[in-house]
C-alpha cells in the first residue's frame, strides 16, 4: 500500500468516526490528486468536499451524518480496491 492510499484510509476513518480534516492537511498530504488511482481520487474528492462544507454541516446535522456515511462507503471501496 502506498503512502497516499494509507493517508486516505486514515483520513476517511477519522472523519467517518467523528473527526475532521481541513484543506491545508489534505493539500499537504495529496499535493497532486491527478496522480491518484480513480478510487483514491474519489476518496480524495469526498474528503475535499468535507473540508469545504463545514458551513453546511453546521446548519444541517443530517448533512454531516450523510457525509460521514459517504466516508465509510469510500473507505470500503478503497480497501476493496487494494486487494
């Protein structure tokens, strides 16, 4: 497993379990998302949306629940693709 995929799995797990990520952390860890495998890029995109959508999550708790579920889905896809 490469370092980028390891980071994505850790970040998805953290957010899915109630944690957070911001754009600065995401940009440092994945400076060029175009080098990612398609399933990794999907995970990165979901994390990026999460980092951008803090104002929406603040106003709508259901949105946060939905997005955390999406993180878990991406995590399963990412782990499945590494087999």
